[in-house]
C-alpha cells in the first residue's frame, strides 16, 4: 500500500506521572535513544497505546527540555484513549508517539490575549511562558468549573499574577468575554477549550485576529456538494469522489494508506499537499489565511470546489 506520510513512530519511556488536577494526569516522556524532535508552542503529538485509539495531546512542557510533557483529562465518555492513560500507564512503560505537528502556531505580535477553558490550558501554557519570556504584552483568561479541576495553576502562579484572571464557576464567577477582549482590540487572540466558548469567541473577535484549537468538531451544515475527481500526482491514477464519499474513503478504497485519526477535521493527521485545484475547506485546523492558499487539505472532510483536484500522493 502507498503511504501519504513520512512520519515515523518514536518509542519513548514514561518518566513520570503527576496528578495535576482532579481528573488530569500529566505524563512525562523521555527518549529511549536519540533526542526527541524539537517542537514549538502549540504543537501536539499522536500517542499510540496498545488496544486504544490513537489520540492527540498538546505538548505542555518546556520546548528546551530533553523530555516531552502532556496532560490527559479523564473523559467520562472516553472511547479508550484517556482511560488507557489513566488506568494502565505506569512509570517505566514504553509507548509509541508520532513526531510533533503544529497547526496552532504562535505568531509574532506585540500583544496577546489567551483564553483557556479547562484542559484547553495545555497548548496555551508554553505560549504564555514564551511570550512572557520575550517581554511582549499578554493577558490570560482561564475558565473552569472549579480550581480543583484546573491544571497548572501552580505553574501559572509563578508568572505575572496581574496578567492572569482565573474564573471558576463554583466560586460564583462568570466570564464576560466581550468585556475581557475589548480592552485589547488589536491583540492576537489564542483560545482552546469547549466548543461553546470557542463559538462565542468567533462572534466577538475578527477572524484575522483569532486562533483556535478545537477538542471536537463543531456541527456545521454544508450545502450538498457534487462529484469531482482526484488525481494522484505520483502515479497518475484518477479517482471519482461521489457526493456521499470523503476523499479519505476513496483513497483507502484504492489501496492508499493515509494517516488519519479523528476523521472530523480537527487533528490535522490526514493533511495532504495539493498540487493543483481549488479546495472547499471543511476542517477546523487551518487558519483563514492558510485556507486561501489551497495548497493543502484535510482529506477526511474537505472537498474540491473544481472538477479535478491533483494531490501529492
């Protein structure tokens, strides 16, 4: 079978496990041999555990460290990923991960506002530290049900407390998002958390200034699309994609092995380079600016807005 990715599996050892908050376990991973690949704030890894779905977790440690750190929330409706981490993972275990990818890049700016909802603090924590270290202006709004369930409060306490607002619902606090954001009308806004919070932000902040990372794909109604063809540039093979099919389904049906996981357009695993054609983007990974270039797409959800799409496959 043909593969669309050169990403290789990396074997690592669990160095330690730390209970960061109620239901949140931090996992420190160390290399078995060669140094782990470098990463930048906003990056995530795929964690591959036996008898559990592959899951993406944001790197929330120090990019300068020789180890990786992730934090995993125990999900009540887990399909096996978070349950496996919480119930089966132990220090000394060897596990597999895939090298970091970053679709939530920290861009250069003079001012930032970070908005975290619960476990959504994980990709933002390294960003906040990086921005603080270089002396840029920043503020963090951290929302949660209770402080006991909000990880990394102690680490945040070592930063500038005047720039951080913790809002816990069980303390009677409520976040006024419009008021929190109007004070910084030119800031880049980075947010990660529940869909309801992110949807509210899209109604407040201009798309040019807003960068979000989703836990789950929002429900969006699209107009029914017509059929189109995809050509695999490396082999010349052309395939028909029917309205009810995804490009991913058609590629698999042709024997093309495509790396994928969520199949909802939120993880970025199936990103594929576009050689020619226009894309109807339906993912929640690429920024508005990246989508205008039509040089890649997530084959699990996105489609062609032209008769023929040529892919680097």
